[in-house]
């Protein structure tokens, strides 16, 4: 059992458990007729037990939830459940609040005929295809549940939040920043090679996966360490074109972020560039 601290609306209540920790509980009608001080069964299967409310953010969260309709809060819960099933993953604790706030704002923009365009649509579609597909699925759910027609760009915005929420070990993860750099590196390699990539080839898919993880290592200062026997140092004669392109990437990153990538990272980049060069057009 837990004690109700505040009824935010008919579907959301703030409770305190036996350890004096605050939690949000969501469920249709759970706040109806309830008052502060009453006990509530947090194990009731009809309720959704949510995250602990960090004390220094308590007022901010309360104000946020107080300003959002129960319908939007309920559809947010449905969206997260759908995304979990689509992606077979768990999300960090902040997704519910962040996504509810985003959907509420998107609906307000729709009512005011304010049209915005996400400039990273291509990057998300190509570098985070699973999250984008989940975003499309979730957007259909939102539109149907709330009887509205949010623009297609909202699938990308939802995907951004899903990407961010999977990075539970890195609260500073910024999918827009990551996607932008991934796109810049991929374009730099493509233009340098003067070659169109075959999006369905195994070499291209492995290259994109490598760049995604490289960018994460780059921003978190966890780049692969040199092992003293770097392929990069011994490849300059045999893989001149690949080394030249990899050095362009290295120079670009230093110019933009004043950070040098390691020889070990360069080695893997050269290997992937070599595979891209050997890719033949699909028949």
C-alpha cells in the first residue's frame, strides 16, 4: 500500500510508499473521488506504476503533469507500451514525462496551425530505422486515440525520444546531435569516395552500425584505445585511398570538436571504407 500525496487529475496521482519515496501512478479513474492521505494499492494490475519522483525535480514534474490532459497522459502510456513491444527494449525513467510534454506541445501547435519541420528526417530514417518505424506506429496510435492528425514529421520526433530513452547510462545523450554527426561523417566518406552507397548491402549496414557506435564513443570519451600494433600505421601504402578518406574524417572531427580520434578507431574506419569501395551495384 501507498499513501496519496496529491491527486493530479482523474488519471494521475502522486503517492508515497512505505520508504517515504514518491512515485507517480497512472490509471483511468484512479484519482476520481480520491483525497490526499488516503491509501492506495500500488499492486493493482489496472494501474501503471511509474518512476520515482526525484525530490529536486518534484515541483517541475507536478507542474508539468498538472498542465497536461488525462487523455494525453493515457495515450503517452499506450505509446510507450507499444514502443517497448516494437523495439523489444526498456526505456529510462524520464521518457514518460518528456514524451507527454512533447505530445502535448505538438497538439497545441496543431491547434494553432503552427507547422514545424524536423531537419534530421533523413538521418533518423536511415541511421535509426527501427526507432523510426516504431515512431510511425506510435504516431498512428496517437492520431487514432485522440482523433487528430499530427503531421508525419512527428514520427521522427517520437523516434528521437525513443533513441534518447534507450541510453539509460548516459543522461546527456542527444539523438539529434548524434544523428547530425553520423550524417556528416557518412556524407564526408561518400563525397570523398565519389561513390553512391547501396543501402541494402551488408557492408553499408555494417558501416552505418560502426559509425553509430563510434559517434557514441566519441562523444562519451570512450574511444577504442591504441594497442601498440595499430593497423592504421601499417596500412598507409596498401590502402592509400582509404587512409586518405579516414584522415579527412579525422581532420573534420578535430576542426569541429578539437578532439583527435585514436589510431585504433582509424584502423576500423579504414577497414569499413575498404569494404564500401569493394561494394558492387546490386543486380
